[in-house]
C-alpha cells in the first residue's frame, strides 16, 4: 500500500501520492484511508466507495 518516503496508495482505479513526511494511519473503518502530515496538523481522509458493476447487454 505505501512505498518508501511519502505516502502512496495504489488501486486499480487510482493512484494517490503524497509528499515526503506524509504517512498512512490506521482508520479503524473499512474502506476509509487516513493520511497525515509529518507535523500532524494536516490530514486527508479518503473514503473508497465500491460502485455496483453494470451488466453489459448483448447488443
């Protein structure tokens, strides 16, 4: 999930990269990612929403 300096989250749909000093912290909530700055004064909360799959018609 995280890679080296700075925080990085990679999923099949998106990549979130944050500057050096940022890290991922435990959210305790499924599908919620929390990243915090080195100073702890800034925080980014990402809620991952799983969309239902659309059926493809045989057209």
